[in-house]
C-alpha cells in the first residue's frame, strides 16, 4: 500500500484497485482449490475446505465493504466536490481501506472461529455451505444474507442519488446552451451507469437468493447448474473463458464530472 500513488487523481482508483486484487485472489482460490476438489475428489484437499472457506468469506466481505466505500466516494465526488479532497485525502483513503480490511477479518473471525459455525466444501458437493447448527443458521442469514442485501440497497441508493445529480447538471448545462461532445459523452456514461447499477443489484440479489435459499433444495445436476449459473464466481470463470471484457472506465470518470 505504501508504494501506491495516492494523489488526488488516484484515490478513486485506489479504492477500486484493492477490492479488485482481493477478487483476483478469490477467483484464484476457486481455480486452484475448488476445481481440483471437484474433479479429483481428494480427501486431503477436502480436509482443508474449512480453512479455505474462512479465507473466501474474508475476501468476499472485503469486496462487499469496498463496493459500499466506492459508492460513498462517488456520491461525495458528485454531490460535494468541494469537500471531496478533504474527506478522501491520502490519509483518509489509507485509513478507509485499512479499516474495512480489518473489519472484514475481525467480523469473519468472530462469526466463524469463536462460535459453533464454519463454511466448508462437503465431499461431493458443488458449493461451500455453512455448518448445520442453529448458531450457523443465524450467522448465514443475519450476518451474511441480510447484510449483503443491505449492502446492495446502500449502493443502489447512493448511486441513484449520484445519477440524479449528474442528470440535473446535464439538464442545467443544456438549458444554458452548453452542448458539446463532452456533454454528450457524459450523458452516455450516465445512462450506462443507470443500466449497470440496476443490473448489478438484480444479479447480486439473484445470486444471494440462489445461494442461500435455493441451494439447499437442489437435488439434480440441472438444478445445481442453474444455481451455479447465478453465482458470481462461476459467471466470472465463464466470462474469462469466452473472452468477455466489460468497460468500467466510465465509472471512475463519473466521479470527477462535477469536481
């Protein structure tokens, strides 16, 4: 973290970079651990599943908190550009990144190590599951499912407010006769962000429902395939396999349209 450039132009990039690195680690664990477990059915690999599940939950928690922080960053840049530099200074950005990393590690340790609960890959199973205990049931529902639903709602509300602000600025500039290629590009980015925000929310809620609600009822390979198809990690592998690339540059550019 000390070698990263935290100048004003890179603070948003810093918030995006670290969850991206965590997500890469998340995907790597699935490639180098989950896939061999599924195909080799090795007892030694399965014996490590509880520790691997613990690491996966930490990384997933980091990514969830990071998306909330990114939305707060974007909301501040659009609605309070004069306060942005002080609120997201180099020091505050470092503290924010360190805080949600630490919070993710501590909270996951409390829920999965200090109570009768764990996440593991059952032998012959296709997904990591929570241990079947009353405490673990509460952890999976309240500290996982409902918490991520709250993350989605917070991100959606903040992004929607940012979109409204950008839309208002575009209308004001148009009424003033400010119409150029930059304004057209900003409106296109605004529209793309609307689509992205809505689709991300729908897909994430669908993923949560399929993983936490429908997985327990899947009994054959087609039901399992449908559940996996709604899982972010599975979809990520498919996208990378077929060479799908999404252009997310407009998200960072949107943060600075009013600053």
